[in-house]
């Protein structure tokens, strides 16, 4: 791999990691709100 291809691969992997992290954070917040709503009933 050339340095340019390697940099592009790292950039893509970093953006994918950010997306996966955001999705996981969304599910944690969703689970938290569902738990609070169930306790409130």
C-alpha cells in the first residue's frame, strides 16, 4: 500500500469508529430512558 492509500484507509476507519461509537451511545441513552420510564410507572 502506498502512504496515500494507507492514510485513506485510516481516515475511513476513524470515521467508521466515530459512527459506531455514536450508535452505541444512542442505544445506551435509549436504554436509560426506557429504564426511567418503567420505574416511573
